[in-house]
C-alpha cells in the first residue's frame, strides 16, 4: 500500500508497484476464475486477465450475442466458455458480472453453485447492499469481495491495451478464508486497474449510482441538451450549437482537464472565457445542488434500485433501452453531431 495525499487527505492506495503482477499471478495460481456475464465489464476484465497470464473461463447464457462475442474473442465452448451454472461450479472465484437485474434473476441458481472457500466477486455493490430488494445474501462460507472499475468495460480493455488502466475501487464485504483482501487486490491488478483505492460495498454503490446519474452521464447529457436547445432557439446553426456544446469539449477542453486539471484548462483559454467561467460556475453549481441532493437521497433510500429493477427485469428491457437511445441518436442535436464527427480531418473520406 502506498500513502498518497489527496488534497490534504491521506489515503492508502495500491498500484502494480506495491502489488506486482507477478505477485497477483502467484496469489491466483490455484484459482479457477469464472467471469459470469460477457456484456460490457465481462469482456474487459476477462481479456485483460487472460493477457495477464491468469487462467480465466467465461460463463454466459448460450446462444445470444454475448455468447458469440466470447467465441469471437477466443473463448472455446466446453473448454473456456460454459453456460453460467457450469462455469460457476468449475470456479473458485465467481466474478458476478451479469447485469445488476440479471444478477437478481440468476441468484437462486448461482448461489447453489458456490462452494466453501470460493470468492464471490462483484464490480458493483448493488446486489449485496440492496439485499432487501435483490435477495442477494451470500452464504457465510465464501469470501465476498469487490473490484469496481471506474469506467466503461470497453475502456477497461482499450486503456489496458494502450498500456494505461482504469482505476478501480476495492472492498471486502466478507472474509471467510482470511485471504479475501489478498484475493481482491490480486484480481484488481489482474484486470488491469490503474490504481486501486479502498471503499466499502455501500460507498461504492452510493457513489456509482450518483455519478452515472449525475456528472458522468445523466447530468452531462441534460446540460448539453439544454445549451444546444438554447443556442438553436436563438437562431444559431446546428454546427455552431453542437461545436459550442460538445465538439469543443471532447476535442479540446476536456483533454486539457484530463492533462492537468480544471485550472490548467481555464488558463489555456482566453481571459474573457476565464472571467465568465469563474463568474458562472458557482451559479450552475448552486442551481444543481438541490437536484443532486434529491438524487443522493433516492440512491440512499433504494428508490434508484427499485426503478432499475422494475425496468431492467422486464423481458423487453433491452429493446426499451435501445429505443430510448435511438431517440437520442435520431435527434437533431446528435445527428448534427454525427455530421460534425464525419468532418473531422481524420474521418473525412472514410
Ligand atoms: N458497464 C460497465 O462498464 C460497468 C459495469 N459495472 C458493473 O458490472 C456488472 C456487469 O455490468 P455490464 O457488463 O454492464 O452488464 P450488461 O448489462 O452488459 O449484462 C452483462 C451480461 O448479463 C447478461 N444478462 C442480463 N440479464 C440476464 C439474466 N436475466 N439472466 C442471465 N444473464 C443475463 C447479458 O446477456 C450480458 O451478457 C454490473 O454489476 C455493473 O453494475 C461496473 C462498472 C462499469
Ligand atoms: C461505466 C461505469 O462506471 C458506470 C457508469 O458506473 C456503469 O456503466 O455502471
Ligand atoms: Mg461506474
Ligand atoms: Mg455503474
């Protein structure tokens, strides 16, 4: 563990310097790791572990697109790719990476596949924390652990291939074997995490549900749409409205924030922009505080969990989600965005 000062608060973190890949391989050498669910997180974590020399098998419902994706990625039916329960029974580490609603649906069957001393691994505290709604109560004779990448499974893979990594939080909910933390850290390194920081199952799920409904996805989409619509209402062209709302952010300014922080981005803009942004940031911040307060309360009291399970447990949940995503893609704003992206020099003529 390394002690790092985060703005005056010292935290203990783990990188592959403190917990080397060789050590992770040693810790995991006798484990059979099954990644259950080959949707978004599953592939990223399974492929990174395989590349890191860790033996991994995949469990997935047979016959669908995710099964085909696993086959295309080189997992072999009957050798490294199995139906869910068969994979779980073969494993000593069961990485429960079905959708959160899928975890609930499958729990009664997966629970029966667990053996004494297994590790039941999550990448989201959802199922365990909201047990009154999910029914996911692990048996007492297994380790219950978490490594939660703070990013899309797609970038868990692409960042790993680029020699970088997505940071992950880690937590131990139940330590039956006395080795739960070591198993967790080894798995966190094996899946290619940038650095690992400690959390609890409850803090992980409260922060993650808030972040994805807030700045990372929901709030971001909402404020972009609001500004685009404002500019269009006042007669600005789609090119002007989209460039001023999305393209400049993704192709220029957010990269400066990623490079060296918000003050760096501001300092690399005009003093006109700096003055205005410094004046208006507090106004926007204060305007959304009540919305964030409502959001966190709905996360904490289980309202967001209820909504998620009600919607995503329906047989046609995927079709309904895809229809709403199509509505976004078919909007003038995001059709304009497609045209703007195609005009990027690197995309022209493709
Ligand atoms: N998507 C992401 O990048 C991230 C996901 N997570 C967590 O990782 C876990 C997996 O998330 P995703 O990969 O996004 O899941 P997903 O929504 O892509 O689903 C994963 C797999 O579960 C299967 N599945 C869904 N419902 C099922 C059911 N009723 N029975 C059997 N299989 C079912 C799907 O076929 C799919 O292959 C979740 O706990 C999620 O919160 C954590 C960080 C980021
Ligand atoms: C990608 C990620 O971290 C999210 C937004 O929490 C998720 O996909 O659940
Ligand atoms: Mg997240
Ligand atoms: Mg999430």
